[in-house]
C-alpha cells in the first residue's frame, strides 16, 4: 500500500536532486532544469497532501504554481538566450566578471 | 469609509482591489501608448509621457487608498485590506513614484520604454498584493509577480556588459528561494490542512511543534530572507544594486523590501503566533524567533563588516542595506503591535533616504564618473547644494538625530526593549544593533569625508536636471522634516497597526 510517506519521500528526493543539480552542474540550462525539478517536487508534495487530507486547496495551488513556473521559464530562457547572444556561452565557469 | 466588507460579489471584490486594478490598467495603457507612438514620437518625450502616466496611475491608486477604501477581505482571506495595509501601500506607492521620478531624469532613455514602465507597475502590483495577502497561495503568486518583473528590469539595459549576467544571477538565486518557499508552504499545508493564514493559526493553537511543520517554517523563512536581503541570503544584492538601472535598484532597495517585511510580519504573527518559541534568558525554546534572531544577528554583522571594505558606493549601499534589514528584523521580533509598525515605518523612511542617495549617484554617473569613492571627492566645491542634501541623507541612514533615520531606529529598539519580561535575547540583539550602528558610522562618515574634505579630482560644476534636483532636495527635506515633526505620521502608523 502506497501511503503519504512514500509520496513525501519521493518529493523530498526530487527536491534534493534538483538542489544538487543547481549547486553542482555548470551549465545554465541544466541548472535551470534542477530549479524546475525543485518546484515540481513541491507540487508533488502539495497534491499528495491534498489527496490524503481530503482538501482541495493544495490541488488548486498546484495549478497556480504550474502557471507561475511557466512564466518563470519564459523569463529564465529569455535571460539565457540574451546571455548567449552576448557571450556565446551557457557555462557558468565562463561568467566571472561579477566578483563577490 | 470603515465599513467591513466580506466580499461576495464581483463589485465588492473590485471595490477592495481598486488600487491594484488601477495599477494593472495603467500598466496596460503604458504598453498601448508605447506601441502606438513608438517611432512617431521622440524617444525622450515618449519616455517622459509614460513616466507621467505611471505616476498618474500611482497617484490615482493612492487617492483611492486615502479616501475611498473600505476594509474587508475577499474569499475568506485570499486578499484583505485594513488600515495598516493602506498605510504600507501608500508608502510603497510613494517610493515607487519616486523611483519613476528618478527615471524621468534620464536624458537618454534606453529602448523599450513601454515595457519598462509596464514591468515597473506590475512589480508594484505584486508588492501591493503581497501586502494584502493572507493566504499562502496569494503570498506565493505575489512574491513571484514582483520577483519576475524585477528580474527582467534588472537586466533591462542590455547594452551594459554585465546586465544580463546579473539578472541571471538574481533569477537563479531567486528561483531557488521561491522553490524553498513553495516546498515550505506545501509542508505547512500538509501539517495543518489549510492555506489561509488565519485558519492555520486556529488549527495550530495548542498543538505541539511537529518537526515537519518546523521544517516548512524554516524553508519559507529562507525565501523571505531572500526577499528582504537578510544575510546569509543576500548574495544577489550587491550585484543587483551595482548593475541594475538606477530606478530599478532604488525600487528593489526600498518598496520591495517594505512589502517583504510587511508580509513576513503577517506570515509569522498571523499564521504562527503560537510558535514563536522564546529567547528569554539563557533558556531558549525552539521557535521561529530563534531563527529570525539569528538572521538579524548575521545580517547586522555581515552587512556592516562587508560594507567596510567596499570600493564601489553602490555595493557599499547594498551591504549596508543588509545591515538595515537586520535592524528592522528586531521590529518583527517584538511581540507587541508597535514592533511591526516600527519595522514598516523604518523601512519606508529608509527607502526615502536610499532613493535620494541613488538619485545623487545617478547624477554623478551622468557626469561621467564611475560610482567609486573618487566620484564623491570634492562634491562640496562642485555643488554645495547637492553636497548638503547628500549629508542629510547619509546621516539619516547612519541614524544621527534629529533626522528620520535616528527616530526610526529609536522606535525599533524601544519597541524591542519594551517587550514584557525583557527577554535577554532581544536585549542582546539591541545591544548588537547599537554596536553595529557605531561600526556603520565609519563608512557613512567616510562617504561624507570624501565629499567634504577631499579636493576634487575633476573640476567643473555638476550638471543635473530639474527632475533629479527636485528628487534629491525633496528626499533630503523629508528626512529632516519628518525627523523633527514625526508626530502625526508615526502616530497614525502605530494606530493603524494596533487595530
């Protein structure tokens, strides 16, 4: 029997994988994929909570989150394309002109 | 004016969200105007027209807020308005209008002015919604609306070599923090079964702290920490302050932070009022106060120490803004209603002075000087009036009486100290804040020393147009006039938050 715990474990795993992708990978597009993975991990948690607490709010929220994530894709990819046009690269290692 | 509406019809919803609706319509009109007149009108004139239009929209929205706004909520707390919200929204509208005014001083506007103004207005709508949000869904959507607009605005001057890169950095850090907020919200929802803050508060009363709930709370705090640029989530701030177009940087530094602080206070006290834990004596008990205290402490120390070694004034302002966030967190930490009130008052008045300083830096960079220390040298000889205003603004940020910065800080510290039972943790934090302010005097006075005691490396008077001069003089006058006569405004703030 698959219960709430299993869903939560999967979503926590997805979130950690996404976080690792953001921290470890060096390509902007892959970093961005990691970011999306983190958002979707949260979506999975919301939907499973919604299912197991018998409330609808979580599912409604997921719709909004998916929409917001789509807007984020638009902005993020636009920035990556603008950067690529300027620097011909999507590797973060090449972007060193900002010091801390 | 004070009737309470439980919105049921579309008319009621429209009545409650009138200021936001006005701003959205203004943004669309700005887009339409730029579409219709692009190429047919001189770029500078088009840009000024759009700015006037945006200011008009903000003025209308403020008028509605001032004179004709009922209190109430929509759909069980999805959105609410009351006196405190109105005061803070008025502050945000004023700061936004000042940022747009600053933009009007631009003699050579960059391309795509219509989009620029529309995005500025949409970011303001996001902040307004953030202030009126009483629901996790609404908080998330409003946070993202503000943030997404600001990411684009940060990279708007594509001709600048590092603009896109900075925007991308801001975007990635912001995206991660948004994911943290969302995951935190999902855990909170799972543990309580509600998304509305007041329902969460009710559901949680008398329950022990669940570890998953605590995790959710901490994860959401990470996201809010990003929004208000509290250390250690401030990494984006120096770059954004340095590279973003000046009006955008001043909007991020002022209005966006005000909204962030307001919603943070609402989120913590309105949703987790029973979970603050305590920082009484040496026996701290777990709760969000400990986390927030830690954030405040780190922000004050890291912000001030990192500001000491900056050579670029804008980066210096960014780090000092981190420290200011640390001071304002003290207000959120104090349980009485005067705490959040003084935090909001502090952030708004701080916003006024930082917009003035940004205005001056903009004038200097227009006169061909990079924004490092040398730009300020000999300011006294080159333009005595601007130098005098600069002194008032900087001293206000440093917290010297009788300017408004001193009063804001004084209020914050008093409201933290007046907490019943005198929790040792808060007293220590106030002591740290006093020490940190003393450290901050070093770099603030350093700026003044450069402006007043050094000889100019460049000669010739400083060219500034009427928009810029009026902005700088007005902000400087506000810092001194509000500092000397704070009475009514401060009292109204306290009153609005108390109800």
